[in-house]
């Protein structure tokens, strides 16, 4: 049974992923930010991880994801979209967790 933290994080990731799917249709620049956050996840979490480890990384992601996007792919208004991008990236990355269950 996943922890409450993991359950809450997954709910946020799911909602963010749905928002990302809608918003990225009209703003393809979000895809570049998504790739940057996903790349940072690979560096920070690695390729073998649990959902608990991913939720822990999520709790600290605001600072590093903001820095990564600001350094590599800023666009007008990007800070307003960062939470959605971040949630979508975590949602997609969660599928690689050793304990992932849809």
C-alpha cells in the first residue's frame, strides 16, 4: 500500500499531466520545459527508483526545476506553467518506478 505522501503526489501528477496535455496543444514551448525537467529527474533520481523516492524528489523539485528551466529553456510566462510541467514530468517518470502500479 503506497504511503499517503505517494498517493497525494500521484494525484497531483495525474492532474498536472491532464493540464499539460491540454495546454501543450496551444503552447508547444511547454514540451521543451517538460524534457528539461525529465532530464533533471534522470540525473537526480536515476533509473532505478521507487515511488516513495520519486515523491521525496517531488517535495524538493520546485527549486531545481525552476533553475533548470530558467537556465535552459525560458520563454515568456514560463513560471506560470512550471507546476503543470513539473507534475506532467513526474507523472511520466513514475511509470519507471520499481513499484509502479497503474
